[in-house]
């Protein structure tokens, strides 16, 4: 099972793709148009596949029924499961909507649409923790964990760029020392974001890189130190050992830092993303989830599954490959974006 969970895509193919992407982006100045494009419309555009996968189907179903009955709920259930909302979460949504129909004595089929939106928003807001990043007060350390290929490097680059634009002094530590390419890619992203990076040679001890990163962050008075960690971990015991070693260094060397542990998962992998998140949650204390590649998938419903089954807040979402395509996760906006026309 772990082989499957941590199964690796062809790394060199991945690296080439990413290097080409960075080169492409370096050569083209980001179109001003794109930058100006509103936050909500970028989210909406990114979620267009999910909107097709959920809302358009829901609307077709609702239009085809004259009255609310069991068959209607079964069809809605199927749509949610297909959109990777997950069986448990889907059951819960459908039961809650049925209860609301009874309680409020609703008879009009089209009212189900609003009930569904209400229910999704409820699920997405019930992890009653602060869903903004734990980076205040500074200094702060953000440990980024996740398996290879999910978009960790890209996310770190995007996050560094964002925090820097917010006026923070950011430093990156290249803790994924397993492959030279990973270090190179992260260095390119740090250049693009305009922030410094602490990196060792391929094969170095990741904990030693994090140690150096912490010392450098202290010396340079950085506000946020973002640490990459290795994702090539084949079983839970290795994963725990590796991460615990890094966590111990952080506790010992940087006790004063505000901590955030972000798990990056790839939305396009659907329920596998939920399984990965569960494994990581057992291995370490995750404080937030970043769901990447939401733009490339109709499986956006996985946000609901991750949040309701793990009780860990989704804090950031990746909605594209550009450096500014990382957004704070906002449950209301998310639901409005997938239910918009
Ligand atoms: N469409 C889209 N692509 C993304 C997003 N985030 C990352 N990617 C792409 O996903 C691919 C993998 O991203 P990486 O950042 O290299 O992933 P990683 O987890 O660091 O993986 P390794 O480099 O293999 O360790 C790259 O081609 C990225 O451009 C996103 O939000 N949307």
C-alpha cells in the first residue's frame, strides 16, 4: 500500500517539465492582464473543471425532477462521489440536506441547490481553527512536507514570492537533498521569487540543511524560513524518522519561532490525496494543507473530503502554474466559485 501511496512519477520527466516551465516563465514577462485579473475570477477559472463536474451536473438533475424524492438524492449522491467528495462526506451531505428539506418543509426542487451550497460551506468551515497561515509573530518557520511530484517546489516558490510581496524577509532551506535536480529547481524558484536560499549538496543530511537554514534565518533576521523536506519516503516508519529528526532540530534550535507544518497534496489524485494526508497526519503534526493543481481537475470535491475526514484545515490552494497562482483558501469563495454561472 505504501508503495502505491508514495509511488513516484518519472522524476527526470517531472524535472524537465518543471525546468522548461520555469524557463518559459522567466522569458515571458507575466502579462499585466493576468496579474490584474481578479482574485475571484482566477479562482473561478481554475475551478472550471470542478464546476462542470459538480454544479453543471447538479443543475441538469435538478431541472429533470418535478418533486423531491429518494431517486433525486441518489443521483446527487452519485455526482458528489464522482467529483471525489468521498463516500463518507457525500453520505453526510445528502443526509443533512434531507434533514433540512424536512425541517424547513421544502417542496421546490430548485431550492436544493442553495441547501447544497449551505451544506458545503458548513463542512468547509467546521474545522474551527484559524485558517490563515501561522506565521505571526515572526520569526516563523514553515515546514513543507509531501510526496514527490505533488507540487511542493512550486508551492514553496509561490509562497516565498507572496510573503516577500507582503513585505516579509523570506529565506528558503532546500531540505530535499535526495536529488540534485530538486535543489536546482528550488534555487530557480527562489531566484524568481527574489529570496535567498540555503542549500547543500545532493545527498547531504536534510536535518543539517534545516539546521543551517535556522542559523542563517537568525543571523539575517528573516521573518519566515520556508523549509523543503524530502518526499521520497517509502514507508511510514522512514517518514516518521526523517520528519521527527527535522522537528527535533526545529524545537531545539528555533523554539521561539512560530510554526506551521504544511502538507502539500495534489488534487488531481482525488481520494489518493486523502490517503496521503492521513498517512502524513499519523507521522507528524500537520497544521495546514495545501491542495495543488485544483485547476487541472474535476476532482475539486476532494477539498471537502480532506477537510471533513482529516479535520485539518485546507489553508492554501494552487490554481495554476504561475508564481502568483497560490491563493488563501476561502470556503465561501470556493463554494461560490464552483456554483457560479
Ligand atoms: N496546473 C497546476 N500545476 C501545478 C500546480 N502546482 C504545481 N504544478 C505543477 O506540478 C508539477 C510538479 O511540481 P513540483 O513543484 O516539481 O513538485 P514537487 O512536489 O516538488 O516534486 P519533485 O520536484 O518531483 O520533488 C510541475 O510541473 C508544476 O508546474 C498548480 O497549482 N496547478
